[in-house]
C-alpha cells in the first residue's frame, strides 16, 4: 500500500484538478494562481535540495530558472514560430503538444549544465564564499542574456502563448494548466524518490559531516555535482513553464528578488523537508496573491480612518517590505522553519501508513 | 603479501615535519597498535593511510595497490574503514540510516535507478536494509535503530561508529583512539568488543590509543612514535620496558 499510495494520491489529485479545469469549474484567475503555485513548488523544492538537504547556501537559484526560461522560450519559438528572433517555424503548430515535453526537458538539461558553474567551485569552498559565488552566477547569467540582442536583449522574448494556443487546435483543453500540474507532480516525485533512497541520502551525509561522508565511501564531489545539476535542472524546467504561462520572458524577472523568493519558501517550509517546502510554496503563493487584495484594502481603511495623509498611497511595492519582514520574523522566532528537517509523517505519525520518508 | 605497506613515508606541513621516514607492514589478520605522546603524528599517519593527505615522500600500498592519487572514498572501496578520535556520525539521520549509508560505495545502482525505482534499486535497497539490520543486531544496537545518534550516550555513539565502519566490509579497520572519553567500565566493554570484532570478522585492526590498558591487552605488536619519528616497535612487553618510550612519555628525569 505504501509503495503506490503516494503516486496514486498524486495522480488522483492531478486528475481532479485537470478535470475541474477541463469542465470549466475553475476561472482563469484561479488557474493562473494554481499554475504559479506549481512553478513555485518546483522552484522551491529544487532549491531545497541544495540549501536544505546539502546544507550549502545557494543564493542565485533564479539564474538557472532564467536559463531554463530562455531555452524553453527560444526552442518553442524556433520550432513553432510566433516570435521575432527566428525565421519560419521548423515544425507545423499541430505538433506543439507532442514537442512541449521535449522543450521542457531540453530547458532542464541546459540549466543543469549551468549548474556546473556553481558545482565546480563548491569543491573548494562552502558557506559564505559559495553564497557569494552563486549570487555572482545569478548576475552573470542575467547580464549575459540582457546583452545578447539576438534573443531580445533587455526587451525580452514573447510569442510563446501562441504555441500553447496551437495545442488547442489538436484537442480543446486547458493545456498549459495540464502541463504545469503534471510536471509539478513529476518533479516532486523525482525529489521524493531521490531523498528517500540511500543514494540520495549521500546528499545529507555531505551536509552533516563531509569528512565522515568521504571516509565512509561517499564520493562527495560526485554527490555535489549531482545535487547541483539536478537542482538547477529542475529550476530550469520551472523557468520554461514560467515563460509559457506568461507568454513573455525578461531576464530581469529572474534577478536576486526571485532568488530571495525561493529562499523565503525554503526557510519558511523548513530546510531539508520536502513536504514542508511544498506546503510553504503553496502558502507563499497564496500570500503573494492575498497581498494583491490586502494592500489596497489596507490602503482604503487607513485613508478612511485618516491615519494616512491623502497624498500617500500604500502601493503594491510594500509587498517587498512585508515578504522580507516575514523572513526576519521567521529567523527570529522559528529559524528551523515550519517543519524543520522533519517531514509531515513525523508531525502526523498516522500518515506513515500511506507515505514513508525512510 | 602485506595488506598495508608504508615505505619511508614523510609528511611536511609547511616547515613542520609531522612525520619522518615512517615504515610499517601490516599482514592480514593482525592487531597492531600505534602509540605516542600528544602531537606525535599518530593521526597524521591515519590521515595519510586513508587518503586525506598525500604523503610528501614515500609510498603507501594497500591491498597490492599504490594509493597515491586515490581519494579517501576510493581507498574505502578498496577495503579500508576508519573511526575518528572525535566521533563523526551523521547526527540528523537515524542510526539505521547511518549504517545504510556505509554501503554507498557498492550500491550497485545509479541516480536513474533511484528515480525510476527499478528492480535493481529495490533489490539493492532490500539487501542494504537486511545487512544493516543484521549488523545492528550483532552489535547490540537493534533497539536504537530509529534513534538519532546525537541523542545517544557517548559509549553507544562509539559503538554505532564501529558498526558503521564494519558495514563497509573492510579488510583493514583503523581505530583512532576508540577509548577516548570513555569511563573505565566502558573501556572494559570496548576491549571485549574490539576483541570480539577481531575474531568474528577476521580483519586486520590498526589502532591509535592512549590508554595502555587497551593496547596492552589487545595488540600483538606496537609502534611508538614521537615528534614524527619511530622510536620503538615490538611486543607490548618489550615496549613497556623500553627506556626510549619511557623517556618520551615521562621525560628525561624519570630514568
């Protein structure tokens, strides 16, 4: 029962969501929020592999998302047209639905290669120094992309939506939603299977005592390469999804603020807790969306009570005061996050009947 | 042929010569001690043998292979295991997981198998689980399989570390001060445990130890180093009466 329960559970959940979307029970706004939830789940839980399980401090995770977004967008535009940088499409738009998974995989593979950028210096440095290297890598990636005019430069790329819409010619369905939901579940299952295997526990061994890991036969350099590449590869996949959900990419969307969002989700959920980070990603997405309504409401109330001068408006920019503030409060009062490095099964032992994190 | 051979090994750290012309040859099935005052270079010898340091001069051969250029995990895979002076367990992983991870170098499956949960993965994990439970059983640790090492008393942590080292299936086991921090009752238990491991697993054991009681009752022969130089070697009896050794430990005026 344990062996299949998690897959079956995920499958049923995915089926329910997709079914509801297909039947038109969910409006466009709800669909968009759910899609960003999925993207955030992939982004945060892949960062968790490095920052949580391996105990490194990667601050530039959005850089890999950026690579994935651009690779995904460029491939999509090259294969099916719709954008400026390329000439006529290489394939007819009817094939878009079959090639989209390949686009995602390619985006993941290229991002994984960029993950080596960070993995190789990590052999010699840890902690603060590696954190600086990852920030630098984030900036290098963004600056390089912004300065290549052939791929849009600072203007970004657009036109990917057309390819998603083309999928509906093949079969009428909320395709983008389906892809995001399926890919999110696949990514979470990949990470779950990794961290519960003896092979993946080598990652935690490197975190908890690198010397002991090496002496007990764990090839620590290989483990680091594997973790960084898998982590950045999945971030790339989330980037490719992001590009297609928005239909537009711009390198500046993946700057240090985006990386910070990832870290907030990881530290909110608990480093080294897969279930915690998934919950945190869901909560964070809801929070960001909630603020979209809460801030104007608050603004209105404060003005009605004449607590604010009429010339001062509380704008959406305050989101970036509130979110870092959450991070500060979290570090003060619960530095280990919601679940620490425990899983849901430790908090609710009855779940053990269904899922095992052993 | 010797299991482990060190031939005139020297190690320099900058201007400091931590070890000078150290030679030893260990045969299969021996129980040998390495003693010397604090800072004599004993742990340096173990770090060289296990591949953490590359010797400045000299050659190390283990199981018929020169180990120069091998990483510690590759040396482990050749059949060498080690415990540490200050216990180095993975503290946020259960005791069982600590033992399981010691099988890492012969997992027999890769990342793809783990993600796809292939038959090879399931078989390997089943074998690892069975063997780990077995070693916990024989080491009297079965009751603590689910505990985190950091919550165990010191003596038990030592035992977990020994069980973990044995799980790599070594031919040579290096013990770096196994009795450090144990009270005298625990030390007696440790002596029995090491003797039992030695007889049960039929492996070669090389140990660094300060407590004379331990080395005298266990080791067949001893080497003494001081300031990185070998000053004596022989049976425990011979060593006990060696004036050089007494001088190194107690100073000139003791004679």
